[in-house]
C-alpha cells in the first residue's frame, strides 16, 4: 500500500531538496574578511584587477573576483554602494566620467571631491591618448615629440573616428600644436595593421596598448602636455582596511608605460591574466613563488564558478517555482486575470537577457541579487504558463467527483489538482532550469560571477580556451540538470502520469 | 428531527439558463431502500442527483436530506456523509486503487491502521484482491474500477449512497457480476441508495422504489411492484413494455 502515499511524499522531498540546495549554496557567500576586487571589461583592467587580487591573496586576504563589469559607472556605483571593495581606475576617468569634467586631475584634488571612496597612490603608468608611429620611421625622420610633426607636413595622419571628434582628441591637439595635417578617420581596430604595413604614418593609440610592443611602434612625446593624464591607481572605499591599503601601496611605481605595454602584449599573445599577473608579481619580488600550479588553479576556479552558477540558478529557480505555481493557482481560479498575467510574463520573456540584466542594475546594484532577480523573472513564465495550462486541462468530471466525495477546496488542490498537473508543471520547471543555466552565464556581465566569468573574459580577449573554460562546464551543467530532473521526475510524478508510464 | 425520508423534494425546479431541467419535483425517497431514478438522456436525472449532494442548487422549492434542509453550512462534511460513485468510476489516475479508496478519510487525518483495516474489509466484500489495490486505475479492468469506486463511496460508512449510472460503462457479463456485488453490499444494511440509471431492467432488479422522470417532471414515483402493476401514464407504460419484455 506504500505506493499509494508516494506522490505527496515526492512533493515534499522536492521542496526539501530545493530548500537544502538554497541554504547550502547561500552559505559560502556569508564569509567574513573578504575583499571583492573588481575590474572593467577590457584587458588592462582585468590584468590590473588580477594583479591586485593575487597580491592581496599573498598578503593573507580572502579575495572574491568581480571582473568584467560593464563600464565606469557600474564600477563606481558598485564601489560607492560597497558591493565591491576596490578596482583600478584612471585619474582622467575619475575627472571626466565621474566628477563631470574637473580640470585638476592629480589624485589629491580628485580625492577632495570624492566622498566615501578614494584613489590610492598611482601605480606609475599613464594610459592616455598618444600619437604613434613605426619606430623605424620615427628614427629615420629624427622626430620624438608631437611638435616635431610641424616640420613633417607630408606625413599621412589617420586617426580613429572617435579621436577625430573628441575635444580632447584631434580638435584640441591641432589647436595646441597648430599642426598643418588634414587627418582622415579609420576604424581603430584597423589602424595598427595599416600603420605596421606602411599604408599610413601616424595614428592615435592608448599609450599602454600591447599592440605598441607587438608592432614595434613608438609614442610621440606630448611635449606641451595636451592629453589629459590617465594615471592608473587603486580605487577603494573608505571601509577598506589599512592593511589592504598598505598591501596595494606596494604596487606604487612598479609599472611604467612600457611595462604596462609589455604586460598587455603578453595577454595579446595569448597568455592568461592569472599567469601574466603572477609572473609579474614574482619578477617584482612582491610574491615569492606561484602559490599553486595552473592546473589546481583551473580546478579551483572551475569549482568556484560552478558553485556560484548553481547558486544563482537554484535560488532563482526556487523562487520562480514558489511564485510561479502559487500565481498559477490564483490565475487558474480567476480566469479573467489569466491573460493579463501571462501577457506580462511573456513580455518579460521578450526582453533580451543582457538588457534585462542591465535593467536590474539601477534597482539592485551589481552582483548576485540583480542576477537572481533577472533569472527569476525569466524562469517565471514557463512555470506559470505550464501550471495554468495543466490545471485548466484537468478533466472537469474528475474535479466534480473530488467535490462530490467531500474534499475541501484546499484538499482538492493538494491531493488532486496539483498531482494531476505535476507532469506539465514539471516540464515547465525543467524548461525554466535549462533557461536559467544558460542565461546565468550572462550574469557575469553584472558581476554575479559563475561560469559566465571565463566566457566574458574570453570574449574580451578573443581567447577561445578561456571561453571554453566557461562554455563547456555550462553545457555539461545543463545536461546534468536535465538528467537530474529526469531522476527527480520519477520521484515526484506518479507513475501513471509519466510519459511512457502505465495507464 | 427524525427523518421520515432519506431525501425529500418539495416543488423543486432547476434551470440552466433558459433550459428548464427539472420542474415541480415533489418526491419522498424512502429510508433504507434503493431508489432508482429512471429516465432517458436529458430527463434531468443526473441533475436530480447533484441537487442531493449540493453540487447544484435548486432555483425554487425546498430540499431535505435526512430531514436537514439544504443548503447546509458545512457542505463538505455534509457530502462526506454520503457515498458517491459515478459512471466510469471517477477514480483519480495518479492514485493507486487503495489511495483512491482512502483519499477522503486520509485527508481527514484518520489513522492509517484504521483506514487500512476498513479499506481491506470493503475490498473483501467487493471481492477485490489485496494485490489489485496496489495498482493504478489504468491497470484495472472496467469492472474492477467500478468496484474500487464503490469501496471509495462506502469508506466513510455513509447511510446514504448516491450512484450515477455506475454500471453502465461495463460489458453485460461484468454488469451482472457488479449487480451481485452491489446486492451483497446493501443486503441487511440500513443504507439508503439513490441510483440514477437509464436501464429499466437494472432499476427493477436493484431498486425497491422507482422514480420515473420524463422531460424534467416526475412521471411516477412508487414502490417497484406498484409501478410495475399500475403504470401512472402512457409514457411509463410504454417504457416498461419496451424495456422489460
């Protein structure tokens, strides 16, 4: 007779499982004394973030990496909101993008205008706009400064479209130096190649670009100090401990323009951030030796990313099941609500995932919470829709019988309607789970971590190996989740209702 | 108040929209007797049954079940006081035969040992093997399903049993077996049964009291032998003649 009570037990164990998973996965994030190190989503920022992270780890701090955040304002707001503890920012960016264009760009006067956050002493290099030429041409013409170009009107200057327009680009430059040239615009990505093969003579660049080293290009000295200075410095909030600040201060003066170019060039040549950072720290004597090999780092990262990915998915899915099924029952009982609710959920589904994630930032900041909310909203529709459809399609005669034999409304729901709806409901949960695992990879864009982290980093680096480091486990995870749902279905759905089951 | 009838209808009428299903129903169904409600499809017999367990409400008139006027306050407890079985058994496909039988009792929180004892006793009376109770309805024959349905209807030991064509979805041989099971079930018990059927032979075989419906009105109501010997009108006479020859 034991089979008779199985369905109810199965439902209970599903909830117990979800709850246990949520608690288990929520636990690791509640650790103390952790520094959350962030970066923006371009190579140099990743690399500096990784250097800071490894240095702090070597000095005994626990570090959580929130790399690849989508832009200055996201990073700044996260720092102000204490959702991250530090990232490396540029003095010029603070002056322009954060403080709205102040003239004084030295760290002291910038800090005087900031509240709750501050820049530490700059690391050394200046990542600003610069004009560049082939080293060979530069030497043969005997030029070294921007003012030297006055005597070389024959040079073909071709700059990026953005540089051509920006007031701190060509228009300002030509005023300061009274250059006679008529520059053309070019797509920035093509300019280095064009410069290297001699089809153009001068272009604009960032002074620490790895390509400068790679193509053997040389910078023209900004001898009239026209370009604003973009000195890189750790950017922290005021609650970061003195110990951490002292550790970061060890970076001061360690990297000049050429040094940064070389580090960037290594990344361009295909080395991963972690090993470039670790090689640098060892070479500088800041860290004694790599704390562990690449292999165990890979596994550690993988485990951390998978756990975070599961955490994201499980919490979002758990919430979506609770609300989706509940809402489904309400909607089923009030058919006039049904179309409106399903319409709204459907509308949410049409928002591209990356946009929905971005929309969460003003509401919930960055990190785990906005990602969970976005994933939850995505998972809601399949669960809600399947719940409603499943309840509606139950045979009316069976429901009348359930009423006639004296079951109350709640008893009908729990003992008849939900069990009968279980197969379709389960299919909805399964769909939602697979969607969540996939979409969760995008959550890395808003600093939620997970398997999207290596993918986002790999995309910005065009590093296939790194992309696969995230994509393969994500695919495997999706398959495993699919399989475990099959197992779970066998426990939760009564045999006669299973696809291919008896009856 | 001691009831003199199992169910009493006084000037009851029921319509669905413009369609009058039952009109001027005045009936007194005797206690501890099987009453068959006989009529053609659309005569209103299923609606009559659903009025008794408050699945439907009358538009006019009064209705008493065991002396209690409807509607009652606690309709679920009221319904649990009556057994209910329908054509095709109405078993829940996700529950085993056993779980179907004990569904309501279990929902009421009765202890499992008592449940089991009572369910097995009913199964024995219905000649249902204990192993069959482990099966899901889809794994049982039509006759077995109907017997499980009857066990479920009797699980809470009701004194009133409502049956809506419970024997019509099975083959003739199985049907006769089911009649025997049913007779064994009601024999010697103070059980009032209201049996809705379109089969006059079945009605005559199983019921001590007949109610014949014709287009929403009572054509005749009385003890079976009285109806057989003195049909009230031409419709009843023709029905008896056509179906019982």
